[in-house]
C-alpha cells in the first residue's frame, strides 16, 4: 500500500504534512466536531501557507498546480486533518465561476481575498424544491434598471451564516429547462438577505449549513458572472473538476483510518492471538487496501485526462461515487475492528465516517453520478434504433 498515493517524492507531500503539524490540524479537526464554527484562523493560515487555490491559476493568486498534484495535496491534508481542511483548500475551486467569469473588480474584491483566506464565498444552488434536479430552481433575478431584484429561497447551503458573499444561481428566463439560469455574486450583507441555521448535521458540523432567503434583494447587474443564462454551463465544468478532487479527499480520510486499524489489529489480542491473525479481520482489511489503491489510480487517471483537456464528466462522477463508497466501507471496518472504542468518540473513526457520509449526497447524489456516467456511455455508444447514433 505504500504506493498510495503513488508519488511519494512530490515535494507537496512534505509541505502539506508540515502544515498539518504546524497548524495542529488533526486536533482542530476533532475539536470542530464538538464546537462547530467556521475555522477562520486556520483558513487564514492555509491561505498564508499557499494551500488555498492549489489549482487556481496564478493570475488569480493561486498556485496553478496540475490536477493530479492537487489530488496528492488534498489526500495528505485529508489524511492529517480530516475532510475539514482539505475541503477548505478546495473552497476557491468551488468558486471558480467567480474567477473565470466575474469582472476584474469582483475578482479583486472577492476571489483573491478568498485565496488568501481572508473571506469566504459560498454557493447557493439548491432550493427546497430543487436539489438533484438543479435545473428546476425557482429563484428569480428580475432586471430592474442597472440591478437585479433577487427573490427566492436557497437551502442546504454550507456556511449559511459564515459566508461573506455567495454565488447565487437564479432564473432570468424560463424558455427551456436549462436556459436562463444565471450566476450572480451576492454580498451577504445586502438588505433583504435573511439567513438561518438548519437543524444541525450528522457530520462536517463546522460547515453550519442552513437556508438563505432573498427578499427583493437589489444586486448590481455588474455582479452577474459571465453571460446571463449561462450559469448552468459554467457550473457543470466546475462540478466535474470538484467531484474528481473530492474523491481524493475521501480516500485520504479513509486511508488514515485504514493505517490506524492495520496497526491496531496487530497489537490487540483476543483468543490468545493478535486480531490480525483472524481471517475475519484480515480479509476485509486487505480488500479495503486493494479498493483504496484501485480507486486512487482511477481518480488519478481521471484527473490526468482532465488535465490533458479530455471530457471526463462521467469518469469524475464515478470517481466521487466510488471513492465515497470505498471510504465509507473502510471507515465502517475501522469502527468495527476497534470494537467498543471504535464506536465511541474516543477515536476519530466515527467522526470520519459521519463526515464522509455526506459524500454520496453533496455535490450531486450517487444516483445522479450514475445518471451522468450513463448518459456519457450512451452518448458514445448509442443503442441502435434510438435515433441517437452519431452520424
Ligand atoms: C454536507 C452538504 C453540503 C452541501 N452544501 C451545499 C451548498 O453549499 N450549496 C448548495 O447549493 N447545496 C449544498 N448541498 C445540497 C446538495 O447539493 C443537495 O442536498 C443534493 O444536490 C441533493 O438534493 P436534495 O437534498 O434536494 O435531494 P433530492 O433531490 O430531494 O433527492 C433525494 C434523494 O433522492 C435520490 N434521487 C434523486 N433523483 C434521483 C434520480 N433521478 N434517480 C435515482 N435517485 C434519485 C437520491 O438518493 C437523492 O439523495 C449540500 C449538501 C450536503 C449534504
């Protein structure tokens, strides 16, 4: 298993490990579960360490690392600091629509400071009536002179109270299902923005999710990101990148528990011999190790292809699905083989499991990931007689 991730001589590994130790990210990860808050101090410190915006082009203040190297960095951040700090490192990536399609003024005001860890931009796509089927959103942006009037409610959003601004997806026109969805940058301090915390989550509590209602919020038209009506196209390509990168995070978290479990079952004795010598313990662990390795190779291959400019929406969707499934199974075995303490808060495995459990839901449920991959498959291999064959 030493080949996971298979580039141990990449200097980013030592850099990330040093940051994890220096900033005590492992300890903070555990503490944030008990006292959920947005970790602004660590976010700022990650910015100062140039660990935010790893893939973000240098012209926007990021590192511009190729995607496979970003995955290595995220894997190690997740290995040492759980999902929390690896996801924070991806936060500028989650806002790439702002960098790529916002005006210079908006990028200077909101995006560059985020890469420095000084402020936070959230994403508001999901609504009470539109999640998996995001094209069904109902929030409207009505043109009123040089402004939009935003009306609608966003739900399930991370950083509901903590984001300084948000990329809000709203409908300008209704002609076709996708048409008219526009991305708008909305400072969260504007009059008419009403934010509320949700009921509290199973894991990743530091994200403090909730809902945001926009009551006739007046947003300057120049806060529109890119072309009106193109918001959905922009977010699709962002989602492909982020799904493949999230997969690296789930694998890093699971690998930490796998390593700890392999060590533990070698030491813990039952029935006069180490647990490791029981096939019922050893076989699931070797399977988990193989699944983690194989999934890592799939994720890396997907990111290499994406870096080369290939279209990998289906593979990225499957990478997220596969990595979250493999990680959850590995974490479940870690809980099981640590026995009673595994089920308790004394050890990190249950927290890691709760955190990774968002994987098959957030950024698109697993069923939708299958749908994306299936569409891709049939687009390449149209069933005869469906009228979808390539000319
Ligand atoms: C930790 C976390 C953070 C999040 N952060 C944000 C955020 O910052 N901003 C934001 O906008 N949203 C955010 N979300 C919301 C997330 O994107 C949605 O929850 C997700 O897209 C699913 O939408 P939904 O909850 O409305 O589920 P629904 O659309 O109601 O679907 C419920 C379930 O039905 C199944 N399902 C749906 N459609 C199909 C289908 N066609 N075939 C088979 N099964 C199907 C799936 O199992 C799905 O999970 C976050 C969610 C989580 C858990």
